[in-house]
């Protein structure tokens, strides 16, 4: 179908939608297509900034009728296959409603909602969603890809907190799915990272009783990285599940958005969050006195070992969770990758050092971070397809791809890292939330057992037999 033929049909679509329906050349087309990660560019035949579930239904039916694929974007932090001229892009940004049921300890949110308003409203009731390191990430995609946040070792992955999903399928049918209603669809969605089986317009998740945590960062000179790493291995080996922590090599870019003490400098960082057991804190369900003392005692072991250059660990409301990882909020061109590791050792450390600090010229890498897994993350959940639970650690790499040759250099460093740590990889090594583009497509089967992958392919055949949603992981390739 030509773009001229598509545009002719778009007028009919626009007449049925409340939200903006845009084609190339329209004033807001480029702005609506652009996501947070500036390294990716959608160029769809049509982009619809949906204002309601009805808009989603009309758009999906339009796409199917015109033999166009459907891609979905909320914030644009993680892209699998960018939309092209044979695609319609649905922007769910305006489906951002949030409702907290404090008695049931749940949050019901729109398909385009980010975590920040969910976190803020939940904290008013002493509750917390199992969000990740960045509160401005889209909640649905994060949850369906696994969802490893700073409460994970105690409260689990966010995919395990999902209670129900409202989904528009390839034929325009709307289904509310849960472990007890259309359970096979729920199972398939919860682990496949979204964009493959339908458009999620609403999600309900369980909230954890957390208001206060002991969290922060210890900044050590990067020259001491090997000593800090050895100390971290010993320290984390005996850590309680109430503590989720990470060893990080972080090169702060020389950008104005970065605080002056960090700007342009590289550190070895020990970061984390101790949630403890609910007790009588400031909001009634914060850290108990004993809980706070336990968290302080854990980190005091570091202070007594070696005084850090900077120490931000403190008791804080979990509403400030974004301060732990200090992820950039403003859009940037970035590349990320991640793998589950069976073990953390000097092989991994040397690969991290080479990724962030190696090479002759300036490094485009922002960080290499090894997060401790285990605890509640490892609990089996037969209601969801997410399967990569046996990894003891999760290694994430992030680079900035601004400037000539940066993309190729980031890709080279990431590839070299995975080659170097290959002996340490877990059996199911891919973590879909930390990979994008062709890497997500290529590594998706490594996130599931063969039996689960086959079952996902069967769900794809049942719910999307004509592969309308072909911008997610390649389940149709198995059909």
C-alpha cells in the first residue's frame, strides 16, 4: 500500500478518534514519534496519540484492514523494532490515569503511565510499586519485561505483582485478563515485554507496604575498583534479602544536568536499598528502629573498612527512589544491554573495567552495573511466562551514542564484554528490559526455556495469527 492510499484512509480513522492522528509532514508527527531514547527513530505511515481505549481499538482495526503492522510506544525507553512506513505507531502517552486502592494495596494505571505519579500517590498511603531505577520509565513495558527494582530481593519482580491487564487484541477485541480470566493470554503477556500480543490499555499491580528505606551510594575512587569489588563480593555474600544492592562503575558525563561534584568523573560505587521490615516509621509503615539500625549497620561495615569520597546513604522516603541510581531524566541517545550471570568474579570485573575505562580515546560508556539477584526474584510463578530466575546477578551496560562513531564503539564494547563473561552467563541469560533493537530480537529466545518459547509461539498464533504486532520479540518466527 502506498503512503497516498494510507493517507486517504487516515481521514476516516481521524474522524473516529479523540486523539491526534498524524502522518509524515504534519506539524506534530516527528515530536509524537520521538521517544526518550534519541538513538531510535520511528517513521511510521501513521502515528496516533490515543486519548482513549476506543482510539486504540479503532487504530488496531484500521491497521489490520490496511495490512499495516502496529507498534506501541509509551515513553520510548526501550525499542525493539522501530516503526516504519508499513506500520502504525500507537502512542499511549495520554493513557496516564492512576488510581490507588489503599485497602487492597493495588494501583490501577493506564497503558501509558510512568511510575513517578504511581509512586507519589502510593507513598501517600505508605505503599510502593515495584518500580525500577528510573521513575520516569513506562510502567507497562517495564512490568511485562520482568521489572527488577530496588525492592526486588525482598518483594520480587514487578511482573509477579501484576494482577490484571486490559488488552486490545489484533482483531480489535478488548479483553481483561488475569491468572483466572483468559489466563493463557495473561501468562504470555507477563514476560514477553509488550508489543507482541496486543496493546495494554490498563494494568493493575500489587503494592508493597514500604514508605521508608535506608538507601544511597558510596563513592570510591575508580583507581580502587578492584579492592572495592573484592570487598563487595564478601559483603554481599552474607546480605539479607531485605537489601538489594549493586556494584557499579559509573562515568558521569560532563553535562550540565550532572551535579558539579560528579560531573565528568568516574567512580566505583556501592549502591543499594535496605527496605527492612515494616514498622513504626514516619508514615506508620516505615523502617522500624531496629530495621533502620540493621541497614545502618550493614553500610557501616563499609565506612569502617574505608571512608568513601562521598556517602549518600540515609533513611529516606521511598518516594525518592530515583536518587539511588540517579538515572538521567532528560532524553538522550543511549544504548543498553544486560545479561543474567550465574556468578560474579574477577572475570566480570575486568570486563566491566574494560567496558567503561578501556581503550585509547574517551569512553562512550556511562556505566557497568552488577546487581545482586536471588531472594524473592527466584520464586517460581507459574502464572507468568517470565522464566529467567536462576541468575545470581544481573549485569547491565549503558553507553551514550552521541557523536561520530560513538554507536559503533558502544556496540563494540558491549559485544566484547559479553564475549569475555561468557563462562559466567546463567542458563537463561537474556533480560529483555535491558536489551533493545536487534539485540532484543536476537537474544529473546535466551530469556525462556524451549518449552516456554514454544508455548509463547502458540499464544501468538492464537491471539495474533496474522502478526499485526510484529514490532515486539519475534514469536511469529517460530510459527
